[in-house]
């Protein structure tokens, strides 16, 4: 059963998804993020494709790949190209400097790769995702399975609360064969410093802190959108 606040958020996600689809130009290669907001974007993109738009996309997850197949969006991969015109993705939190926490949907590593491969990254969110400071949600950290207990202990001795993400009774395993630690840093004063600290820990593959990657932010507000560009 979907409640009123969920309905309102979906209206905003849909508006943001449609606005991002309107930014896509004929012939573009797209990086395709993952999540419910991206799903709205894919539906709007599929409508434009039915009207004649010619684009291809590299999906950041099996979920997105499956949605694209269902919607008739042509897929491509890194063998064919490694520079995308645009990557479109969602976020779990984003601040006024466009720093983000991503990865609650479990796809952060591939999302970071498709974002890093794009000339422009467009982030689409409902208005609840905007924060003054990152950290109300845990930072997902993708770790290799071997020795992940050591990573947990090292972070915990630094005062970070870590939870191994579970899928029922077993650890959640990413499409890359890794585990996820959801790490609670509290409110984060300096995201690049936390990113550097995490990446310096042996066994950490990537983190859900995305810094300096978003160029354009589209926020759904009711049925309208607000578009912000980095540097403006
Ligand atoms: C998945 C992500 C998503 O972009 C993020 O979780 C936002 O998802 P949603 O649009 O469903 O709120 O990072 O790994």
C-alpha cells in the first residue's frame, strides 16, 4: 500500500525523470544509473524513442538492463564505447555542493564507473534527497569478501558503525561479487576526506560518496522541476 508521501515523492521523481529525458539528444550514448527515479527516466526516454529518438545506453545494473530491454531501449557496452555523452542517475542524498551519497540500491561501483565515463552527469532526485550536510543515511561501501571482517574492525576502531548488508539470512552480494558495508559516520563535515580514508583501507573497492561528479541536478518539486548546474 503506497501512502501519500510516497505518492508525492513519485510525482517528483517522475517530473525529474521526464526533464532529464528531455535533455537527451539524437545519437547520444548514455550511461544509465539505477533506482526508482531512473526507472521514471527510462519510461520517459522510451516514449521519446518511440517518437524517433535514436540513442544507446550502458546500464549500471541488471535491473536497469532488464528495464531497458522491456522498454525497447538499445543497450551497448564498454567494448563498443567508453565515453558517454550523458549519464543519468539518482542519489540517496545530495548537498548544495553536489556531493552525494549513492548506493542504497546496491549498484554504486558500476554507477561510479558510468558517471566517470560521461562528459556530463545529470542527477535526478525528489526534493527529500536534498540535505545541508551528508550523513543522515549510511554510506554504502563495497568491499571484497575476503577479509571484510578486518575492514569492519578497522572502521569500528575509528568510531564508524558498520553493518554488513544482508539479503535475508545471507550477506547481500553485488553484481561484482562483493559485499556491502553500510557505514554510519554521522553528519559528514568533509566527504572527500572520508572518501580518501576509506579508499586507503585494503579491501575497500569503492564507496557511495560521489564527490565532484554531478554537473546538473534536477529536483522534482511537485509536478515541476528545478534545474541547478554546478558552478552556478
Ligand atoms: C542505487 C543508487 C540510486 O541512485 C539511489 O539509491 C537512489 O535510488 P531511488 O531513485 O530509488 O531513490 O545509488 O545504487
